[in-house]
C-alpha cells in the first residue's frame, strides 16, 4: 500500500488512502521534524529544539524516545518506511516524493523547466498539494520559521502559475482571485501587474488603471518610492490600448499524470453541463448536514423556537438571535440542528455561510463576497449584479422582501461583518453564531442573545456514548468518567477524543486517559486540523484580542483561585478596578471568561490550560502579576482579620508592590462576607505563594485566614494552609511564625479527636518558644495546652498551664491575652467544682474585655460565667449570660461557638422547666454542627440531650 506524508496543512499520514493515527500533536511534530529532512540524519539535540523549542519537558530524551517508538509502531504497516538511529542522529527513510513538501518542490522545479500547457499542469498539480498552512496548529519557533519559508515558496509558485495562465490566455477567473491576493500583499508590484493585465483582458481597463493609482499612492506613502519600470510600462500600454496585451488563443490542457486517488475515494464526476444564462425562482437550500451526534440543549432549543418564531402585524421586527460561547462549545451544531428541525417554517429557503470570524487560519469573510454568493444562490445572473457594494446589498434585501428565508451566519467576527447581511423585512429570520456577543447589533435590531455553556457531566457522558457506543463506554466506566472530566464538558474536546478512539481499533479509553495524564491536555486534544484542533480553536480567539486585552488574558492565569473579582483583577493586572473591569468585560464578550456571579469571573479549564501556555513565554510579566495578586489578597485579608479579631497580635507585612490596590472593608459583617467569597482563592494563594518562593506571603495569608476558618469550623482548610505555612515559616527561620502554625495545627488535631498529635505539636511549640526567648509565644502555647488537657479530662494539667499563661501575660502587660487566660482558669474551676472562684475569675476577665472592647473575648467569658451560674443553681442568671453570649457569637459569625452557646442555653431552659425552648436550642445546635467539620462526639452528645427530652 502506498504511503503519503502530508506537511502542507495538518501533519498527517495516509496509507492506501486511509488516514493513520500517528498520535497527538507533539508526536506528530517529531514525525514532521524528521520528514523535512527525509533520508538524512537529524541529531537528537536538533530534534528536541525543533519539537519543543525553549520549553522542553523535564525528561526530554525519554519522552522523545517514547514518541519515536510509538511512531515506529504506527508506521509498521508501511515496510518501505523506517525510523532508525544512525551515528549522526535519527533518520526517517522513505521515498522523498511520498512527502508532499518535497513533491511540491520537485513539481515546481519541473514546471519552471517546462513550457506551455505542460508547465501550467505541473504547477497546478504542485499547488493542489496544499491543504492549508504548513504544519497547521503547531506553534514552535522552528516550525514557525519553516512555515514562513514555505509560504514564500508557495506565493512565488502561485505567481509563476498566474504568469503561465496569462501566457496561455486563461484569464477568465483571475480578476477575483488576484484581487484577494492583492489585498494580502498590497505592495507586491509583480502581483499588481498581473491583476492589471487580467482586468484589462476582462474588459475592465478603468479598474486596472485605478489599481495602478492605488498602488502608486501606497508605495509613496509607505515606502517613499514610485512603481518600477515594468509596472510603469504596463500602465502606459494600457493607456494606449496596446493590442499586444490582448490574450492569445487558449491552449488545450496538457495531460500530466497525477497521483492515484486514495483507495475508497469516489471516482471523479463527469463535467456538468453549463447552466442556463439566467436562473429564476431558485429556492436556496444551503444548510450543511445536521450534526450526527446531537445531545442535550433542550433549554437552548426552546429559546430558539421562541426567539425565531414568525412575526406579523405592524410592530413586527426582524427576529435575530446570536448564539454565543467559547470556541468548541457546539454553537454551530446547535444552530444546524435547530435550522434543520425548523426548515418547514422557512419555505422560501435557507441561506448559510461560514464567515470565518475566528478560523485559525485565514481572514474573516468579506461581507461583499458573501452578498455576491447569496445573490448567486438566489438566482441573480452575473450580468445583473450591480458594481457597487451598497447596490448589491440593496438588491439582496429586495430579493428577500416578502419571502420567508432563514439566514444562518456562522462564526461571525463582529457586528460590522454581520450588519450588511441582515434582511430588511420581518418575514425572514437570522441565526448567528459567534464567540463574540455582537452587542453592536442591539442598537438597530431586536436581538436575542443565547449563551451556550459546556455540558454537565451527564450530558458529556451521553455524547461520548453516542460517539463510541454505549457498550464500549460501559466497558471502561472509570476511564470514561475521567475523559469527561479532562474535557471539562467541551463538546469539541469530547469529539476529538472519541475520534481518536474510533480511528484506532486497538485504542482503549484507559490508554487515552494515561496519555492525558502524561502529556499536556491540549497536546492530547490535538487533531492537526484547524477546525477541530482544540488548541487552534482557542488560539483563534486569543489572536483576535487587542494587545492590552491579550495581556490581561495571560495575566489572569496567575490568579490562584477558581474565579476572581474585579478588585483583585485590578491589582493583578496593575490596571486598577476600572481598567480591569473594562478588560474583563471585553474577555467576557469574547467568551474567554464567564461572569458566573455579579463581579466574579472564571474561565473554562481548557482555556486556563491554553492561557498557561501563552503566558509561559514572559516570565517577568507572570512574576509581577503573581506578586501583585498575592499582595492584594494579603493586604485585604490582614485588614479584614483586624475587623474580626481586633485584639489579636498583629504581624508586620512586607512592602507592597506598585499597582496594588487592596479592597477597603468597613465593617465586621463585610469582612466575614469577603472571606466567605474569597476563601477558595485565599487558600489557593497560600499554596501558590509557597510554590513560587513567596514564603512571607504564604504564612501570613494562612495567619490572616485562621480566625475566619476556625469560626466557620473549616478545620480541613485550617490543616491544609497551616501545613504549608509551617514549611514556609521554617524556611524563613521565623520562630514566632513557626510557633503560631504549630499551635493552630494542634487546635485542628484537638477538634479531630487526635490529642497525641496535638500534644506533639504543642511540645515542639513550647520548646521552640522557650529556647528562642519568645515569651508571648510561650504564653499562647500554655493557653493552648490548657485547652488540650481540658479536652482529655486532665483538669489539674489544664489549670496548671492556664495559670502559667496568666502569669506570662501579666508579666508582658498583654491585657487581651490575660483576659483570655483568666477565662480559661475560670473554666478549669467550673470543671473541678470551684464555681465561686470561676465567677470571680470571669468577672475579672469581663472587666478587662469590656474596657478593651473585645467582643470575641466577652462572648467566651459569658459562656463560662453562664455555665458557672448554672452549676450554682442560679439558672436565671445563667440564662441571661447564655443569651448574651449567643447574641455575640452570631454577630461575630463564630458558628462553632454559636452551636456550643445554643447547647448551654438549652440546658438553662431545661433547668428552668421550659422543655420546648430547650428542644429548639438543641435542634438549632445540631443544624449548625451538621454544616461544619466537628468531632462526631459533639454531635452525639447534643443528640443525646435532645433525645432525653422525649
């Protein structure tokens, strides 16, 4: 079977006319790097540079050898092709003319040596090998350089081909073709001369002269030069109507052997008869085939049914719907599925055009070209098409007036591209798909915007089963679930993976999941074809951004959390809130971000993976953005924590980077709300800071989070952030910070019911504080040890450590700490029967706390005092203390202490004989405990109190 290698477009291999799966994008890059030098050795280092550039993987050569091994296996059915190790490197041995790149160069060389029809046919065959940009979707420096060289070779061959065609008298279709090329290469004098000659021969000399004048002005403005002598001479000959410019008689085509069509391909159709000069009453049916595997989207289809329903009456307007969303989310599939389903509503036809607004290669479609195509579809003979664009658009609207036609404008770039294509009367309907929201349409039209999101896991699984078959998916359920997760609900990604499985009979879902883990997700989701390659689809959206918005897109990936608010984005980008809001809005309208809640922005997982790739090229930009966002979160969290616990010992913050604008939080309640919103980002920021060497930020962010997390009973979060903080503080050699994390980690272990681990951490903290002479840390550690021993039932040890803390805080003059320690001693006395002593200590503590305005301290002390009164039988006094305590805990947002206060208040009500009030308190306490991570023993104790009421 003949083997063919394709590099002039997507990298592909065909064997006997059928495509061979040669792996993901990076593996195909290895193949292409060898094929460029087919038959010659490529050194390993050169191969690595070609494939990875300046971003090789960690185990580069192992990865390369793995790719080469898999390529050998994929090419095994073609024995004439070998990949071998030679002294100078790796060699791919094959017939050079089996590689389209080398065949192209061979045919061009032969065409330039030939004459007449043979030369035309050879050059046409050479250009026919091109399927798009060389090495399509590969973005590595070496391939970029090769691509530029090849595109220059292609342009030179195209111009040679045009000269040959003009020389043979074949100029019929050249004006339109050359006009497009002239726009792409506006200063190319050879191309301008070809266009002028083609226009002259087509009976359009005035346009030929106008093009000359346009080029002359452009050369003067941009280069300060005049047209060359050859072009000037052609201009003079056109002015003089030189008969030598007239075309020769067309020559008959040469018979040049071509490659055999692929096996299984349909035979060429016989030439069709020429159409009549004028075609009337044509009903266009231009819709592409409906998608074969369409799932879900019931809500979206219902919106389209309603939005594009026929309108009548004096207030009827043209119904226009814009289906928008991220690239690859299935906008075109939705539009085509609905359009086919609704064909009966539009008996006068359906017009369809791909506007190429975000096509990875090529330019957006010119509205003028689109309208000419629509006029052709509507049966307008070429001679009746007006010359001016405005007149063509008016004729298009006139033809649609009074008719019921559906116009589907797929993949629109912007409103300016769409506006000229809209009908003028309400009988028609327009369905547009775009990655942009096209807000400019709303000024003059009533537009329905329908945003299409990624699939939920169940629908994504349904799509995968539809593509692969339910039995195959059911046979590997865990792998199928992982593939769905890796694709993050993006239909294009799911379809790419399904395609890889269906084109390789021996592939398994499990093997595919392993490949996804080993390589970049975007590599594994690569097809090499612009329309279906996930990286290329995302890159097309990115390249459409202006420079400033593109920079913000790259910077946002440095945000640590799953989403980001406007204020944090303002610091991260250095633009401030107003500038960031504008940039976020632009990204949202292009569906590179979603605003999932007011002022909260997030990106799709695969977009984040792509952003990480494009951001990797500018380390300085990434470092600066990362430091600014860490500064923002640290400064704002520090200030918010001061509102939650104003008498806490503060920490000294590092200098703040330029461009950072921390949020201003005025009240305690706002601080709790801010922590609640930003908790995922703040936790992620701790780990991000540690990974990138910002150890001060890591432990101080953990410090600032502690009050909120403990009040909310989020002990697993406490353990995670302080484990990271402890390592960061240890690297810094900051004994106070190390001690702080040891104590907080010990509290977490106490709540988890692991007193031995808590004791180990506290012993380490106490030893460190004593050896470093840090008396304040020593005092706090004794207080935590008292809490530990109170939990384990060692009352004497608890009292001993709490009294030591009283002494140390007294010596330091630390009144807030002293009040806390006095309350702890009071609780110890309550547990050992010294109820009057407990009341006295509580009164001392309350006096200090009221003087300091320490509401948190007061709430704890009131709880102890109420419990002491209860043990003394003074239940009314106890009830008053617990009610005030509950009020304070709720105001402070301390959920755990709120639950404990409810239990104690319930006991007071029960002692006073109010069983219903007690029941309500116990039930409320259980509800709070269920929302938190608490020791199950606490829940069981509270449940027992409730059950005892009967």
